[in-house]
């Protein structure tokens, strides 16, 4: 009976080790989520606007942002990639010069982007960027950009909780309804808050276990296999002699 109990414990530990190793052996592409969308209910952007001959002002706007994702794939360099698109987005705030403003994604241009591993086989941190086209609705007119605002950052999860996307210091022409340049978007930052306390999900902590993290378990499995075989053999000999 004593040996039966030992064998059962050894067998249980073997099953656990096999389970962990099986998970680790699944390709890294599965560590990223499948195609889908991420909804971030409260994001904050600061945008430095220049209206030629009138003012230059930094305005803070808040609101929800959604991002669509493709399935992960290898573009050929071994660094797994996900295509992304902002859709939809609606941020509101107030300018001290022109009153309430609403910033939405462009109704005529697609704000595409991507997430990609920095190193092959390592999901996070990852590079993330968007080429953003917006429509800025104000009491004095509706403005838009025809050249994309490049927003980029390094993320540690999907959705990119706790990340801030920043544009390079390169002014982007801002146009009115008649495509006349009336100003510039001089700088933008877009902050994604930490994950909500209830709901949401993060693939920084979840997903599959990297193979390198289970090396000790592989060694443990080998030891347990030897021990299990020895115990089984001894038990069989005892049974035969009894």
C-alpha cells in the first residue's frame, strides 16, 4: 500500500510536468491573441494645435478608443506581427480659443498600424505604431490631416494598457473643409490607462509559457521518470515474491 501511494504521487507529478511542457511546445505565434478588437473606454490625448495667425495651444481630450487586430503572422523575418486599425475613436475636450472640440478617426482615411515583436520568439516588449488620420470638429469649422500622424510606443500587453503613444517632432499640416492649410498638428501624445479593475484582459501575463521557462521542469520530469520506473520495478518484484 505504501508503494502504491508513492507511485500515485509520482504519476501525478509526471502528468503536471507533461502538461506544462506540452503548453510550452506550442508555437510562439499563439502567445498573441487571435484576430479581434480591443476596447479602451477611457483614454487621454494631448494635442498641440497651431492655427496660423491666431494661436498655438495644447488641448487635452478624453474618450474611448477601439482597435481592430488581425491574426498574428510571420512577415518573413521571424518577428511575429499583428496588423491593427483604429476604429472607432471619439475624444472630446475644450480649447480656450475655439471652445469645445471633438476628435474622431477620419471618416475617409484608414488609421492603420501594427504590433511586432522586437526580437523573434519574444512577445513583449513589442513595438506598436499607428498612422493616424483624424477629423477635428470645432465651432469654427472642421479640420483634418491628409498626411498621417505617426504615433508609436513600446507595449507590454494587448490591449496596450499603461502605454503612451507619442508622435515625432514633425508638424503635420491641418486643413479645412476646402483643403486649405489653416494650421498644424505640432505634437500628440495618447495615453492608455492601466487595465480596469474588473473586465478586460492582458496578454502580458496570460498566454502560453515560454519554453525557456520550463527547462527546470524538463529536468524534473526526467528525474521523476527514472524514480517512477525504479519504484514500479521494485513493487513488481515484491509482488512476485509475495
